[in-house]
């Protein structure tokens, strides 16, 4: 101890500062080691593993600064030096505490994301919760930053006096800021409204501005849609409160899809219907809710045939429609090429030829098992009878 007492103030202060930082790093290493030991016992998600990842960098600064602040009164400093060093340490400590709190928020976010996993077919509840989690996380982080900034500013007495003087003009300045930030505040309020009323959620399938995509990110000011071709469509948050858009997964991911065919009047509808149902039964993309064929329109040259299918989600519905379209067209090409659209002229020598032609195309009525409810929703006849 006598040797330390004989050191000049600079040497003594340097030893204390070095010891403080090394002690802080040692504490950080011990905490990381304990968290790693606990995380090894869990195979999948680990709260301790998430804490190591999120808190590693903030603790690298927080713990050494904390130990340095504790040994600061032991240093041999003049009053002016102590004031400057204490003020600087306090500011950095406030900043490091803010980063630690933000990291803690992200740890809880990771935990909730694990509890509400989107990797399931029916993830409506998970998407609702995740959308709210994302908004709450942004708001909490914003509050932490504002409080940390306020704590730093209030640590300076001169800034406190300036703030007191500015309060006298808060009425006029509030009106000016309100007009200047009207649109930004509108976007912020729209973000809060969407977070809790939820006309859209994360991973929802939307059609906006004529583009189909899934909601990839929702912030307090804008929404990012991931389009089918991997482009990103960025729209302001208030767009979804002011303009109409399609939400294909508002209450469920289940969806109906249609395939339209334009065929000749001589097309064998019953045979096409049987092939259509055979293709549906052979596909694992069909969820077996709705499947049927109807003749929905006719013109002077062709009839319009609608093939209606159902699927568990929009991606399966698109693939199923392409699968049905390709195979039905191939079936007609190979077996009934005359049923493809064409322009015909019938040349008859006498009335008996005309009668024979009429008899050749005569068919018995067939039963269509697809029914439409009073709400305009197609459904199978077997299901409606149940």
C-alpha cells in the first residue's frame, strides 16, 4: 500500500481506471459464461442465448462504465477535473443504460416471437400478436431514447434554464410545430390505429396499387409489401386508412381460385367435369372444401366454363390453378380437339341433314354439384345438405 501511496496522482488514477474497466469486463465475461452454460441445455430457442446475443455489446460498455463510476470518488482529482469527469461518465452511463434497456426489450421480443411462431398453416392469431408486438417494441424503444436524451439534457443546469425560458412560448411554438408536423403526426396516429384495429397484419396477403404481395414490415410511418417477384412496394401507413385494398387473409388464409376456359358449343362438359374432379383428387394442393365446374357465360362463338377450386392459402391456390389449367387444356387437346374455339359453318343439302345434326349433339341434362349461397359464396352440394 505504501508503494501505491507514493505514486503520483496521474499514476494512481490510471491504475484505478484500468482496474475498474478490467473488473467490469470480468463481470461481463462471468455473466456471459453463466448464460452460455444455461443456454446449452436447450436445443431450440433459448432465452439465455437470446440474452447473450442482445446484451453482449451493451454490457461491454455498461459494466466497465459502472465500475469506473464507483471508483471515481477514490481518484485524486481537482474539483474541476472531478466535475468534468463525473459529468462525462454520467452521460456515457445514461447512454449505455439506454442501450441495455433496448437490448432487454429485444430479448422479450425474441421470446414472444418464439411463443407466437408464424410457421404454421393457420397463423391468424400469431400474426395479430406479432403486429402488435412490433408496434409496442418501436414505441417502447422510442420512449427509452426520449427519456435518455431528456436525462442527458437535464444534467446541464444551463439547459434547464433554457428549457424554463422556452416554456413561456410553448403555446405559439406548439401551434407552429403542429402545422409543420401535421402529416408526420397523422402517420404516427395511423400506425397506432392499425396496430390495434388491424385491417392488416404481418404476413397478410394483400392487393394494393394493383400489386399482389405479403406484408413484410409495418412501421409507425410506412408498410413494406414483398411482391411475388421479390420486389418491395413501400406505402405510407395512412394509405391503408384512406384507400381501399384487398386483404386475402383478413380472417383466414383459405381462399377460392378460378380457371376460365373458352370452348366450343360441342364441348363434352360432363367428361371435362369428371377429368377436372380426377385432377383435383390427385393434387395435394386442394383442401377439398370447394371444387366444381359451371358454364358461366356464352357468346356467338364460345361458351365460358369456370372451374372453381379452393386451397389453404394464396400460394397453393395459384399453383393449383396453373396445374388445373395446364392439364385440362392438355386433356381437351388430346381427346376433344374439336371442342377448342373455332368458327363453324354447317352446309346441309336438305332438312334431314339438319335434323341428323341436331340429334348428334343432343345430350341429357347433367347434375351440377356446385351451389351458390344467398351470400354469393360457392359451396359443394354435399356440404350444403349436411
